[in-house]
C-alpha cells in the first residue's frame, strides 16, 4: 500500500466517510468509498482493509447507542442478513462490483422517488412488515458482503418506520455490528483478510474515528425532520450516481 498524493485523495476521504456513516448520519454516503479505494487497489484488498475498520468503528458506535435501539426490529433483520451474507460468500466470484452497485442504485432510486413524488404524508409511520424486512435485510447482507453496501437496502426498510432519530441510528449501528462480525470468518476463509491487510486497516482506523466524531457532532444539533429528509436526499444522490456510473460504462 503505497502512500502518495493519489492515495491521500482517495483512501483518506473514503475511510472518513465510513466513519461518518457509522455515526448514523447517512449510511448511504459511504457508497462512494469502495469505488474511491479501487482507484488505487484491487476490490478484494479494499474490502479486506475496510472490514476490520468497520468492526472497530462498530464497537465505538455501539457503546454510544447501547441503550437506544429497537430490539424487535433487530430480531427480524439480523437473521435474514446472515442468510444474505452466506449467499454472498457462495456467489462472490460470480458478480461484478458494477452490477451489484447498479442493483443497489436502482433500489435506492425507486425508493426515494416514491417517497418524494408519491408519498403524501411524508411523516406518516409505516408498520413493521415481516416480508419487507426479511427481503431488505437479506439483500443488505448480500450486498454488504460483496461491496460493503448494505446501507441502502437497510434504509428502505428502516426509514419508513420513522423511529426517533437516536433509535433509528442505534438500530442501524447494532445491525451492522452483527453483519460485519458475521462477515469476518467468511472473509478469512476466502483469504481476503490476512495479517497484511489487517496492519493496513489499523493504520487507517484513526480516520474512521475522526469521521464518527464528526457525525456525532452533526447528529446532536440536527432537527429530526431535517435529519430524515437529508437521509432520503443522500440515498437519492448516491443511487443516481451508481446508476449513472453503470450506464456510462456502455457508452
């Protein structure tokens, strides 16, 4: 891992964005992180470096939100995410990064367009739905394993529930703590995470901690209605970018 100007321009902001996402302030903003890192390293190396950073960041975030989460929601979405991770481990070599990100982009785009154009009462809470929760969390587990991009499928289920912002963030934090811990043995089995990538992860970890700190500070002062609107806008922007990147590849 050569540290040069291009490295500072790509990997540093990518890791900081993951930290901000771990604070709960727009998990979808980290969708740009893996593509940034793949400009200077192979996809498998980027995924391997990021995973321990995510796990250590999870530990910090879980302590902050240890009393603020929805247990019943977690009981539904964590097991199905595990199924998605297992599927991802079996099929990882068959899917390209581009097609996976395109799928995530289409899901996020349709979800947010429906919210902005067709949902009349945007503050109305949706009821918990076993089918929707199981599908979204399975997809989240799968895309999280393959490209660390489980935020959008998770948001598609959690955002309409309109939890208190701290409960929403805490639920996401604990969910992805389980997701990332479940992913780790599979990454080791596939020889993606090793001693060398772990050392690189530890060197970059302080950047994620800085991102978490920035996210927490913003979360404390932001209005709840504005908080949800920002999340929807971030998902729309990142999803549109993913679709654009995929389509531009054919031109």
